[in-house]
C-alpha cells in the first residue's frame, strides 16, 4: 500500500470530503419521468425509471447503508486498494457503499455522489461486464477523466450489478492512486466480479416491499 509520506495527492487533515464532479442533477421522489421519444436520452430515462422501480420493489436503500459499506470495505481490503464503492446509478452515481481512508490519513476524502458522466463506471454500465484498468494512463481512452486529477486515480477495477431481469442497477469498483502490475489484473478483476455477486446476494436477501 502507498507510503503516505510519498503520497502525490495529500490533503490537509481537516479537509472536508471532496465534492466529485456533478452536473447539478437532483433526485426526484419516485424517480424521473420518462420523456417521449426513442433517442438516447429517452432510452436513458426509461432505464433510470425502470431502475428506480426495481430498487423500490426490492426494498433496496438508495442512501448510505452500513451493509453496503461493509461490502465495499471487504472488497477494497481484499484488493489492497484505498477506496471501494457500491454504486447505484440514479439521478447521480450514488455510493450507497463506500470505503476510503480515515479523514486524518492525508489522502483525498470523497463524498457520496458524482455525476453519471464521470469516472469509468458509466463504461461498465454500458458494456455490462468488468473493466480492469491496472494503469488508467496506459490507454488514452481512459486517461482523460474528470476524476483522475480530482482524486489522483491511477488504477480502477469495476464490475456491473445486473439483476436477474437484465436491469443493470449500478456497479462495484475499487480505485487507488497507485498503478498495479498487469500480472495482477486478472486477480483484481475477479475480486470485483465476486464482490458484485455478493452485493446482488445481499440485495436478494433484502425484504421485498
């Protein structure tokens, strides 16, 4: 794990959680309405409405949850990463499960939401399979990202949360300011895929409304 004395992205110990990039979107009770039409925006709105409906029916909390936090922590510890997320794609990316360094660690402390357009989880949602990035700067496609400089991310591994109905609810992912070796990529990918399965099992055990 990173030696904090050599950390390239220190923050004052008293710094508040970093507000990750947003579009200014706001949650609406019961989820968004679906606009008419069949274009990309209409399809996204339809998928979002279906996601809200399914989460409500399953009784899944759309706010921070101790159970999801524990799953995020376990995933991050197993991977040896500083940050772990259980991420639902709502009006914003919503980190219902979050593990990160202590507030006095000197590392960047993040908040619980981020725009759906930022980070690499939107790519995982689109491809519906795991995305292993042992070094985000190794590919120009993934190196230019609003959160790279904001948090100082060098490695990312994410996997989708897919319900039996085929609806993609969100993702699980781990990030770290240190790159990983290519030889580690398969093991780390398998860890997040397994964690995604654990999250879906946790969801399945949630009392259905």
